C-alpha cells in the first residue's frame, strides 16, 4: 500500500468529512502533492511518511509540531 493510498483511507473517516476538512469527492481525487496545505492533512502526511520510515513517536510528534509552528 502506498503512502497516498493510506492517507486516503484516513481522509475517508467521517470525522474529516463531517468537519468539512475535505469533501468525499476531494478524497477520491486527492493527490499526495496537493498544494493547499491543510494543516490536519499535512499532519497526517507526516504521520504516514514517518511511520513508513519506522520513525519513533517522539520524533514524529516533534516534526508535526515544527510544521505547525512554521505554518500557522
């Protein structure tokens, strides 16, 4: 399973759709390289990418925090 496929599985969760982070149509056509930079989606991308690398949880959390500090 690719990182993009795994990300789509997470994005199909009703929480993301009900809270209007993404629509059902957007999820189906979602591209890993999407340029919109939605913070919750970018955080999920970090989780997926770092899990594939077998990165530790603390490092993953630090990377998410760095991303959020720089983007918000």
